[in-house]
């Protein structure tokens, strides 16, 4: 059975405006386009988009992205007032068939309802998936792009099946085939071979657990991922405290 691979970045409550989120998104889309040719153009639901296209083309410019974010705000049932602390959410995709999807929540500063997230769900089949799985440096560049643009607490390239076998509690930092960890989480301990550790500027570290794709169907891959997770847990990286509600008077 094919595994469901994804690349996702996660961070806690962070109050940001639509303009600030749009600036981050513009940077992310431009960096992502350099990773894989099929990531050069994105689409989303909309009215009257050209026939034959997957949707309305997304213009990767901050001013246009800001408009999209402002339209995405949650609103109250009565009065349709924007719920500011829930931030902004958007989804987009890059093709009609074998699409990669982007799901984004940013600017959210409520401690309830999950973290801010930038999630790329890769197609389960097709040429793009095969290219990415055969080129760990490309996945590494995608994680680096996420870390640079969004400054998350952590990011991971893995499969949902591997997460189900390794993760112990929702909300914990996830460890996968490739993992980005922010320096704000702690001091990275020594890790065994063949783990490759690369700095991501001054933001954090990129961990590559294996030069070959790690699968949930391989018991050795699962055991090694669990071992690295346990080592990082002992170093204080995995279990994260629940976010505190923001003081409304600040």
C-alpha cells in the first residue's frame, strides 16, 4: 500500500496581520517554485476561472495574497464580525490530477483549535511523488523553505503511516524522515549515524535520518525513527507545553 507522504511546518500562537502573513507566503511560494517545476503555479477555488485550469490562478505577490487572506477570516454567526484570534486560512493546489495541496493557517493567536500550520500534502501516486522520494535534497530544500519563510517550531517530511506508529501524543513535536527543529526548542544532542544534521541559518537544524526513503512498512525504519525521537525527548524537544491564552488587555 502506498504511503501518504506530506511536508508540514507547525508553530504555536503568533499574532500576525494579513500583510505579514502575505509577505511570508510570497517568500515561501517563490522558494518552493525553485524546488520542483510543478510548484511554480498554484490554484484555488474561485469563479469564472479559465476552462481547462485546475482553478483560479494564485498570483504569488504579497498585495494579492493579502487580499486572499483577508477574505479567509472566520466570522461570527451574528454580525459577521471577523474573529481576529483565529488568523487566516487558505488551501490551494497545483494540478487537476495527482495534485499537491497546500493547507495554511497563519496569524492565529488563539491557544485553542490547533497550531498554525503550513502543510503540503503530496500526491499518493505520480511522477512528482517519485521525483521527491528519490531526491532527499529536494525535500530538504522544501523544509528549509518552510523554515525560512514561516519560522515554525518544527517541520517534518514523513508519512501519515509513520506518524501513527511513532507519535505518542497529539501536540508533540513530530520526528520523521526529514525534520526541522527550531533552536528555540533547546540544545540539540549528539545523534547516531546515519543521521545528517545541517544548520538552517540561525533558525535551527535540519535532521535527515536516512539517505533513502523511510517507510512505515520497514520495521528497521520505524525502530530507528522511534530511537531518534526518544533521544530528542530526553533532550526536551518533543513534549511541548500547552499555549497560554493571550492577555486581552495587552
